[in-house]
C-alpha cells in the first residue's frame, strides 16, 4: 500500500528516541523528508543519520526544548525555510510517569506534567499551523496514553495531562475539519522505550525483572501499575511506528478525531 508519503514534509517532536523515533523511521522508509525536535544533540544526530540511511531524502534535527515557546517558534520558522510547508506533525514527546500517590505529588510535578504532556503539543501545533495550512494535505498525530482509559492510582498527574492532550486533539479535529486538516490521537499501552527500560533498570535486583525482556516489562506494569493486557508482553516501539505513520499519512483520508489504542489489548480487561 502506498501511503502517499514520498517527498512529504514531516516533523516529529520527541522523534530522537522511543516511539517518536520509531515513527520517524517509518516516515523515512516511505521517502518523507523529516525534521526531528528534541533536546540532546547527540541522539538527534544519530537519529538523523539513521533516517538518511533508511531513505529520507532530507532529514535534520533541531535541538529544541519543548517547554520553551520561543524556541519552538524558532524551530518551526527553520522548518518553514527548509520545507516551505508541513504535511504531518507528530507530537510524541511526553512526561515520564513518576509513580507517586495523589497526596505525594507536589505542584511543580503537576505543572511539569501538563507542560510536557499537553502544552508542548499545543505550542508545536500552534507554531505548525501556518505551515500545515500551506500544504496540499495535512495531518496532526498526538501521542497520548492508554492510562487515560484505564486509571492507575499512582499516575494521577501524568494521566490527567495525557487526558488533556486527548481532549485538545478531539477539539482540534472539530476546529480544523472544515480545512480538511485531520487530527488524531494514538494511545500507546506499555512500550519498552529507552525511558521505560531506564526506569525498570532502577528496580531492586531481587525482583529479577529484565528490562530487555518484553514479558518482564509487562510483569512490572501488571504488578506496580495494575495495568494488565491481553497480550502477555509489552510492545516494542517498532510496533507502533507504522500505526503513527499511517495515521499521519495522505492515505489516511477520512479518519479524524479518533483515539486509537495500540496497547496489546488493555483498556477494558
Ligand atoms: N513508554 C510507554 O510505555 C508509554 C506509554 C504510554 C504513553 N507514552 C507516551 O508516548 C510518548 C513517547 O514515549 P517514549 O517512552 O517512547 O519516550 P522516550 O523514549 O522517553 O522519548 C521521548 C522523546 O521526547 C524528547 N523529549 C523529552 N522531553 C523533551 C523536552 N523537554 N523538549 C524536547 N524534547 C523532549 C526526548 O529527547 P530528549 O530527551 O533528547 O529531549 C525523546 O526524543 C510520550 O508522550 C509518552 O508519555 C509512553
């Protein structure tokens, strides 16, 4: 199936690692030009090299703190200069889940969760809109979380921020529908990204959980967050990349305002 991405201009914020990177790799394989936004220069450079090797005719990274509106506006001005328009924006960056009880979460953690979980996507979408409006076709994909559908007592701030993002996504789908800019949410379940595995690596050794083993990853999620799934293992980020790429492609021409689970079957178990 041709996704219609050859030569398309795509920006993946949070695209240097994890699921954002997995999505960027799929866009590159389809021949899209790809801009990545993240902070760490080294991982951006490595990701950009990888995208070129996969077939992207033009890939570049812009070191940008997504908590800084002026930096975001500068980044999209540069994307405008390089691409002249934008077909697809993927908002993939998000906060980590701190695993604290509600009455232990300080205000600054609530605010940080909303800054990266919702406001980063708001700011990027706002800065991207003039570029999206210049394109023949345009899509926005917001990466939320399955925990908005199945609560965990230890994830109140994280989940609230992700629920805000899901709501904003639905609202934008309505607002931008008349312009045929399609806006969708992809809600991952448990995915063994770099950050996920780094958090697992901090667990006491006696628990015997291996961050490189997807079955152990799911055991951690079941035991500590109460999130079982139909499948007995966590996902590999490479398993969600193609879903994000399809949702963000020209080939997706009639799905908007949707919230798609990619979670091993976990929202109503
Ligand atoms: N992993 C899971 O199980 C899971 C489950 C449900 C939902 N999610 C959500 O899915 C998305 C991807 O998660 P992931 O685990 O794949 O993430 P990840 O591996 O931690 O990657 C996060 C990306 O965002 C960038 N980033 C983080 N903070 C940033 C900031 N302030 N400014 C600019 N870039 C920033 C990171 O690069 P730098 O650090 O270099 O900036 C990196 O490219 C997130 O929104 C997450 O909340 C994850």
